[in-house]
C-alpha cells in the first residue's frame, strides 16, 4: 500500500547499516535521498517546491534546538573530564565502603543515571564500567552497564523529549508526565535486575533494591514534574545516591571528596539548569522570549538546556583555565567539533527526511493506515517503530525525528496524542541503549578488550531492548484499557 512507502527511508537506513555496514552518517544520507526520491516522483502528493523548502527550513530550526545541546554537552563533558571530575566521582563511591550488591546499584543507577542525564551519548559508561569491574566480573559489568543505560528517556538533559514535544505539538510538561507513566515501571525494576545479576544477594538486599527502585522512580517523577524533564534523570540519580549514602556504613571522607574542585562542573550545571527553569518563565512574562521559528516549528532559545551548559562551561574555564590540560593534539573547541559533527550532520539528514515526509503527507497516510488497525495494534506498532528507529540510527533523538510526527498523527486519530507520543519516545529511548554507537562506547570503556566482548554486549543489549519494549507496550495497553 502507498502508506507503507513512508517507511522506505527507515528501510534504507536498516539496509545501509546492517547489510552494507555503512556509517550512521551515510545511512542518514540514504534516508534523506530516499525521501527525496519519494517527493520527486510524487508518490504521496503532487510535487511542489514549497514542500522541499519548508522541510529544509523546519529541519534547520529543529537542528538548532538539538545541536546546541549536543555540541555544548560534549564541551561540558570534555571540560569536566579534563578537570578530573570523573575520577573524583569514583573516589566518592569508594569512600562509602558499600557491600558489592549495594555498590552496583549506586554505581549503575545513581552515578550512571545522573551522569547520563547530564551528558548523554553513553559517556556515563566511561565512569561506571571501570568502577563496576572493581566489584563484579567482566560479563556482569557489561550487563550492569547496559542496565544503567536503560533510562535513556531522560538522558542528555532530555533533548530527545524536548524535540519530541516540538514535533508532536505537545507542551514539554505534558509529554514529560506521559513519559513517566510509560517508562516509570522500568525505572522501578532496574535495581532488582542489578540484584539478579549480582550473585549472592540476600533477601535483605532484594528489599533494599525495591526501595532503591522506589527512590529512583520518585526522584525522576518529582523532578520532572516540579522542575522539568531536562533534569528528571539527574533527580532520579541523586535520589539513589542519597538513598545509598543514608544506608552506608562509612561516610567520613565523603564530604572531603565531594568538596574537591574537580566536582565543581557537575554542581554548577545542576544549579544553572534549576535556575534557568525558574528565570525563563519570569522573562517570558516580561516579554523576553527570543525564538527561532517557522510557521510550523520553533526553537525557544531561553528554554534550551544549552544555556545552562554554556554558562557552566564558561565559568569552569574562567575559574580553572589550567585544569583543562592538553590531553589531545587538538584545542578544546576543535576537539569537540571533531567529535560532534558526524552526529549533528546525521540528525540534520534525519530531520529533513521526517519533515519532507510530513510535507508530502506520507506521514498522514501512514497514520491513517495505523488508525484503521485499532488502538491496541497501533500503540504496539508505534512503540516498535520507535525502537527500530533508535536501533538503526543509534539515537532516540534521530528516532523521534523520524517517527514522532507519525506517532503524534496516529495518537490524534484516537484522541490519545500524549500517550502515543510517549510510547514513541520511550520505545526509542529504551532501545537506543542496544544500538551500535552505544555498544561501541561500552567496548571502549572495557580494558583489554577480548574477542567475544562485542558479541556478548550486542546479545545482552538486544535482550534487554526487547524486554523494555514489552514493558512499554504493556504500559500503553494498560493505559488504553483504563481510559476506556
């Protein structure tokens, strides 16, 4: 059917990545040129030049929304790591002298979740994997690292959620509340999975894990509701850290470790994100609300987490210019640019692809077809499409760029826009942890790489991804049943 041809760009990505084994950037270009061919041949609607111009201008605006956070996020990561922040976090964990079964929860779901929320892109595993290897075997460390990456719905200052809100036409807070319901159950059970992997756990340890899961879920939900989705993962990670400290037997040297200058970037970033959330609405009420927009999409400049990232980075450089070191052959900004340009270019291609499918009405046709299947099959397919998009593109951001417009249009047909947008976002984010770029970072974090590491990590990642997709799909079905 014609509507299914809207999936051809995604099929092109799958073919490029899995069959031809091309790079993510090349696969993204394949997707765009496939969408361009659909436009040229008038597959969905008669050819109009305005369709292409609208798609490109919309994609540029959305690229700014995403790109400033990605670039400045990598800049912040580089500054904090050159300043010794990652090592200081490891020392803080050691200072607590927790039993192994409880230490893995702190490392995986406390430090790991907090760092992934602040930085994204799997950077947290560069800290968690070496720490886990002090406590558990290599195979278990891989399992636990992937479990720590399972909360990517709130990773990288939730830029994927902000993009999803823009593409679905929902206020960010409405989508954030819906994401808590679709992904919250996974957060609640993650500490129990940590116990299952850590052999020798007692009944008391499992009880501890249940309460740690409650702390993680409440931390995410309350932070998302009262402050904003940008720091929801930070709130969840900090809740687990506070929970771990409260039940630790040794805390004498913790204050000294946390007071190190190397910890300054993380404190500054959290403080400025919270301050920004308080100040931005006040400025908007005064008429100060700069935005870059077309008639279809917009980028709220003062609402971007990039503002907090930039301020924190500038202050860290100003206070401690000598701490940055020269750990690479490239200057700081050039090094960050070399790390980010491929991801940014790939996302731009995916955004142009998605917007062109919207302009040519391909997404509307696909949504109409899904709506004819009934609400339950449509919800399951939206979740599955999100997961497929994240796996082949390596990013929940890219998956939202490709499939969020279709998910939103399908949800509107059932008067369940927020639910379907959340299913798309959660399905994508939970599967992104099994994508090849994330697995590559995990392998890079493992010392003395062994022959079977890649296959082991990919098998474990896909297993967890399928399980999390079932969780999300079940959550969607339960919500539909309750609503009806």
